[in-house]
C-alpha cells in the first residue's frame, strides 16, 4: 500500500509540475481545480503539495500584488525532473517577473494572466480540455495566439478564448477583431493540431482602466468584430465575476452579431429588388454578373439562391452558385448579401 501511495504521489507530482510548465505559473487555487476537479478541499490539497514541492526545491514561490496569493513557477530542479521523467523541454520560471533592489516584482500583465488561468482552470474542472496560451505559443508559430483553447466535454465545440481586461483601441483592436471574425467563420488557424470553431470573449463588467474610466469591454469588442466581420456570425460572451483578481464564476451568452458589411450591402440593394418576371413568387436583383433571388416557401421558411447566367449547370439552367433557406425575408436578404461579399 505504501508503495502504491508513493507511486500515486509521483504521478501527481508530474501532472502538477507539467501544469506549471504548460501555464507558466499557477496559484494553489487554480492548481487544485486542475488536479482534483471534484474534490471539496482542492485548495488545501494544492497548498499541501506546494509546500512539499517547495521543500524539495521543485518550485519557486512568488507573492502576487494586492493580496492575490502566491504563484508557483518551476525551479531548475522541477524543470529537470520533467525533462528526465517525461522528456518535455521544460525550463525554470525563475525569470518570470523581475527583481529590483532585492524585491521581486510581478510582470505588468499578471492580472490578465491570472484571469485567463483561473477561467481555464474552472473550465477544466467542468470537463473541458484546456490548452493555455503559454503552451500554445511554445508549440505553434502562428502570428496570433489566443489566451487559451477549450474543448467541450463532447468535443463538439472548440472555443478560441480572448480575455479583454485592458483598454485596447486602434490597430490592436482591429487585429484582434479580425482574427476572431476568421475563427467564427471557420477560418481559424490550426494550433497544436486543433482548429477552433467558436469564439469566446471573456470580460469583467464595468472594469476601470488606469485613467479611472469605466470600460465596457463587451460593447467595444463586439463593435470591433461587427465592423470586421464579412458575415453574420455567432459569438459567445463570458461575463466574469472576480474574487480579488481571479475568476470566481462566469456566465455565458451566445448570440449572433450582425455584420456591418452585410448590413451595408443590404441597404445598397434596397432599390434593386424587383419581381422575377419568370417566377412571380420570387424577388430578384442583379449584382455584378450574378442574379440573387429569394421567395417564401412556407411560414417562417424562405428559400434563396444565387445563379451565374454566364454558365450552365448540368440541368441546362444557369449554374447554381449558392442556395439555402432562412427563417425570414430579412434573413434571406442578409444571406444573399454574405454571398456577394465572399
């Protein structure tokens, strides 16, 4: 039994130290969720193992500002243990932050990282498989890396997570919105062998910036995505409730963002629609070389179609470029506008 206990302890050590390497740093609160997701005393267990690691010289402890607890990073001994045990190229986290006049100072982005780490740990405890930003950066050369990926328990949804906790405007905001729009339209980059198919924007309601102004991160971010999106797309917002600087709970809401580009094209077409002379039930317009049409098939069901009269399909009629259904006439017009923007 004692031998089995030692084996179990060694396994937990490797799992926990690997989590430190993957995340960069963790507090006992987040480590406990990752290692003992269903336990009542997660933090107590994590604090106990942290003390043992510290006594063995496997980790370095760092006090976070504003009474936000103690962070752990790998020591050189801890990194060596991982290299020798499981072959990962782990390195010490001794250079995280900086030391001034003998006092350690946290990096300026520690709050953002704590929000991301704590959210990911909660998702992991609820059955999601999570990959933190630090691990993604090591494994990928992509120009844009999210604050984390989270794969749902049924593996159907893969969330590209962005945490908005600081004021962002101009080019950085546009670039972030551009990347999120690409993810939401099925064009996410492959990261660590995984392709995200949903966007999750995490934000703290009514947060105050360094100037003392309240920021509505949700409205700012969604507005930027709306301006960049080439199509109407679905986004999940995640309202974060904090305890100190860490996430204690969250509330998700999925909804559709109406693309500004699509709305503009719909307005452009307002005066172009007319009754189809060959099909009195359809409304049609010509834009460029394509013909766009929509019609009511039944209650709450509208068909739409785009054809290219310059080319013939196998049935001898103009080639069908795209077609589908919508739940309203407005939905059909927006779907047609999206096709015109492709």
